[in-house]
C-alpha cells in the first residue's frame, strides 16, 4: 500500500507541473577581433563596446520579437592567418549570422574570402583600407564598415596641413608592410601636392620589429620638412615621436586614426606629443558621445576610446539591419546593411553607399594638449 501511495503521489505531482521552458532562441553574432598581439588594445576596446550594445538591446527585449543576441568571441591575435582561422570557425562551426571585426585592414582582408564563401555579412569597425570593400572596381557583397576610408583620411590630413596649418613641405614615414599605412600615405601625398605642397622625403619602417628609428629620422630631419606624416599605429608612432623630439625635431607630426589609443601617451610621453595632430572618426569630448561614455564607464569602470565607439556603432548597425530585414536570412541581412541610411551612431551619422559599402560620414581633427587628445575641428566629406 505504501508503494501504491508513493506511485500515486508521483503521478499527481507529475500532472501538476509543467515542463521546463526551452532555452530562449538566440541569434549568434561572432567577433573576429584582435584580443592579443600588437593591436590588442583596438580589439579589446571594441569587444567591450559590442557586449555593451548587445546587453542593452537584450534588456529591451532583444530583436525579432524577443530573440536574444549572443556574442561569440574569437581572438585573431592581431595576425592575418589567425583572422582567417577565426572567421572560418565562426562561420562554419559557431554558425553565426554575422561577424563584427576585425579592426585592422590587413586582418579584415584576411577574413574576406571566408565570409564571401560562407555568405556571412561582416562589419569591420575600423578597417579603413580602400580595398577592404572594393577591389578591382568590384564591391565585395558581404563586407561592410562603420568607418570612413583611408583615401578620405589622407585627404583630410593633407588639406588640414596645407589649408589650416599653412604648411608647404612634408615628409612621409610609412610602415612598408601595412596596407593601412600605405593607403593613407598615398592619399596624403596626392592631395598635399594638389594643394601646392611638396613631399621632401619618403622613408619606411617595419611595424612590429623596428624599435629604433633614429637613423631614418636623421634623414627626414635633413630634408627639413614642415610636417612629418606618420600613418601608423600607436606602438610605433609613440616611439617615433619620442625619438624625434629627443633629436630636437620640433616639426608638426600628423597621423590617422591609428593614433587613437590612450597607450600612445604612455609610449611617447606627454611633452613629445605637443604640436601633433591626427584624423579620427570622432572626439570623446563630443556631446554626442556623452551617454555612451557614461554607459561604458558604468559597466567597465574605464573610459572608452574611439575604437570602442566604432565597435559600438558596428554592433548597433547590425542590430538595426536585423530589425530592418525582419530576419537573419543572410541575403536579407546583407541587403539591409547595404541600404542603411541616416544611421545615428555615437561617432556620427552615416549612410552606406550601396556601390562601395563605405559610409558617408564626417571626420574629426584632434590635437594633443598636455597628453590629452582634444577636438579641434570637424571635416565633412565633399
């Protein structure tokens, strides 16, 4: 009788309970980012901002009627081969609907064929080389970006040097292996010459291996330029500027968005960065950044940089595209990204050009003052 009673109780209990709810359906988005290696600061900042954007959207109820966004991280180790491997894993194993990153042009180019073959849309927050989205006159259908391109950066830098600073002679110091550096340098040279300027020296270095730049800087110094354009990343730029100042080179130093890391000041020092400027996608003292900065700081107890802002914009571009497409179908998502118009990001408003997949947006000129980058002016595309 005791056995029968126990069995009866279990049956009653079973009838009075409901099955555990299935896990909420999620939408997986991959991050092919530089989380270690030479440009880890870029990827780490962007990943934090992407997670913030997804957390905020999930708190609002997710997308497509309640589906949650799930971020899947892959470290490309600031290496092109690893970037290809990360994209392959995210697309084929993790089955993500889209990929955010990589941050650098070279790593993005390395992932391009994988996402093209897999038909997975990719948005690079900061891959600025022209051929990231267009090569041999053909747009790459699955590649997008949240940033302006190198030719625009180079043009802005050259026009600022000639029109605003009234400088006439420039030297170029280029990373000989970097698509990013070479693209900016070519655009700068073309536009500086158009403005009546003269290129008096061209020198090269190898990012990741060169640490002592004094011999090359000696040749640049001998050419007596008014401005030295260094389109590189913060690790080398910091050493170049520091060593140049130690050699009593007091010229203007000018660069692109690769300068936009707080670690540049750690490498170069505050005083050497006086009389230096760089083109960037936005300024952290822009009022439009205020809420993002507040939210980022509340979550991570740290201030974001421009790379974080662009990671945040890339994530929200994707969220908007998913909602506009009403689906995560790859073709519909690709079409929605291609037709993005009037997207208000924290780095500014952008509209994607369907013919190039490049956003039309403004650029900022920042100046270093006492070790801090300060907004100087904004340049709109012509």
